[in-house]
C-alpha cells in the first residue's frame, strides 16, 4: 500500500509544479502591422487658357477647274500630277497648226479687202474730180463714197477676225489661272478637247496657302467672341465684321498631338441654321509647306479666357461620393484625410483642373500631399507610408492638417 502511494506522489508532484512554471513564462506581444504604402505627389501648378472646342474641316481658299477654251487635240502635258504651280505656268499645249491656218486665212481676207478699198478710193477721187468739172452727177459721187466706206468696214471686220483667230491660238496653250497645288491630268496627249457646254475637265488647281478652316458655332458664342476681342462693341451689325475682330483660333489634325496651328476668324455666314441654331464660320491659317489639304477633318478651339494659374491633379486620383468629388490627402502625421474639391476641365495629358474654393480649407495648397496610387490601400483617418513616384520613402510631410477628418462610415 505504501509503494502505490509513493508512486502516486511521484506522478502528482510535477503536476503541482506545472502552474508555477507556466506562470513564469514571459508573454510575447504580436508586432503592430506597418501602415500600407501609397504613392503621393504634390498638385501641379500651370498657366492655362480656357477654350471652346469644335469639329471642323479644311478647304481651299481658291479652287479652279481648268478647261479648254478652244477645240483641238492635246499635244503635250507640261506638269506632273500633284505638283505646285504658279500663275501663268503652261499646263497643256493643243496642236497649234489649225489655229495658225485660220489666222493666215483671216489675214488673206484683210489683204483682199484692202485691195478693194484702194480701188474704191480711186473711184471716189475720180468721181469727185468729174463732179467739180460738172461732168458727173452728185449721185455718182455719193455711190463712190459709200463703196469706199463699205470696204473700210470690210477691212475692220477682217482685222478683227485676225485678232480673234490669234486669241484662239493663244488659248491653245492652257496656262494656270491661279497658283496652288494641281490635281491629276484628266486628259493626256492625243485626246480631243471641245469648247462649249460639253467641254471636258482637264485638271483642277487648289490654292492651299492660306488654308481655310470651317466649323459651326452657336450664335451666342459668336457674339461672345466678337465682344471679347472688340471691347465696347455690341457684337452685332456690319459695324463689327468678324474679320476686324481678329478672333484667334487653334486647330490640329487627327494625327497631331497638340494645337500647334494658329489662325484667325475672317468670315461668318449670313444666316443661322434654324434646325441646329448654329452659324458657319471660317478661319484662315498660313500653310506655306502645304501640310494641310482641303477636306481634312480638324479639331478647332477658340480661346474664351485670358491666361490664369490653375491647380492640377491626376484625374485617376479623384474619387466620388455620390455627387461629390474628393481627394485623399495626408496631414502632418501621414494620416489620410478627405478633401472635397470642385472639378474643372480635363486636359489632354490626364490632369484635371481643381477649381479654387471659397475658403482655404476648400482649396488645395501647393505643398499638399495627394494619394495618386494605392487608393484602395488608403483608409480615411488611418496612417500610411508615403512613397514618391520612384517608390522611395518620403519623410514626414510637416504640413498642417488643414483638412477635417471624415467618419469612415461615410467614405466610399
């Protein structure tokens, strides 16, 4: 019996010491998680101008359809399709021989009339001499004078025919009526061309320097442009033509990255389209290198403000809470706070204009840190680790916590 009691004590003794041993073991606290990393940046300040933008198209300042004025066969084409030509450049040559033949024939008629005129003049002198000698009647003298005048008129008519035939010969050389870019030759050497209502088109020439830009604006915008660039004018009537207002425009092709092409408005149509409420206007832009061709689609903008300084932030950093827009900013302790903002226009490079607020708390200061990447990791009223665009840590922002914190239950 004693032997079993001793064994029981040996088993029970370690169990009695176990609570004391457990009570002496130190408790290790779990490490506090690090704040999430987010990319931050300061807002950008830039000088901007507000614009109205429109879709438009280009057109030539002058367009001429080149046609033959006389009938004949084409001997030679003196241009290359698509080249630039100057006023008076020789384009087509028709066979000159038929025209020269007509000139020679008309000159022969002049010579015949001149010979008859000489005979009539001598007869007139003879009848006048006989009349003075009372050997001829007055009627004979009158008949001789009328005959001489008839041949005078015949000579004038024949000489006029010579000049007309010489004009036809000059028309056999088709020249460029204007300078510009020429199209392709619609008829080549050996083809017969006619003059008249059925005369075929030989080619076309368009003057593209300057190039013209057409687009449609509403009536109110047109009046605003006139008044803005003509201070003190009422913007109506012939006393304020659009050309005198010197309204600047900028435009770009679909392949251009910026509005680098500049011109001025010089024309507005004489009526407003009642269906659309718009009026067609035209701008003019230098085009010395022929970059712009008629019919190109362009994007046009007209400045509607002076230059001003604007605050810009990446559009991707802007969040929405129903009808409100806000940014996630950092205070001096790198705690995320919400800043409600009013948005302006979106720029081509993805930056959004932030309109100034009525109070400093409603505005974005240049030194404010804004969360631009990692928005899903940032929680309002909780700290974060700010990183720059190169993923390098940023020290304490050391800025006043101007923004008021917002209950996380209302943030989205």
